[in-house]
């Protein structure tokens, strides 16, 4: 991959150092592509953060439900223990 990147950089340097109009147009296209890619990545990050938030909410709700169930079970066991004495 390093060779591919160096080839791209060499090509960029040739285009920029050549005709000014071609270099400027190429830079505008490159900037546009980078802006598009940034927007796409931000969207992906937002989607992943939403999934993480849902997982955390589900975990918290599940943990709360488990705590309530264990508390009720403790109460029932205490009642049974009281009746057995």
C-alpha cells in the first residue's frame, strides 16, 4: 500500500507543478472528495454511536429489572423463612 500512496503523491506533485489550471481543478476535486468522505464518516460514526447508546440503555434496563427481581425474590424467601420458623 505504501507504493500505491507514493505513486499517488508523485502524480499529485506532477499535476500541481504542471499547468496551474489543471492543478487547481484537481485540488478542488480532491477537496470535494475529502469533504464527501468526511461527511460519510461522520454519518457512520453517528449510526454507531446510536447503536452503542441503545446497547447501553438495554443493559441498564436489564440490570434494573434483574435488581428488582432479586429484591422480590429476597422478600419471598424471607417470608418463606418466617413461615417455616
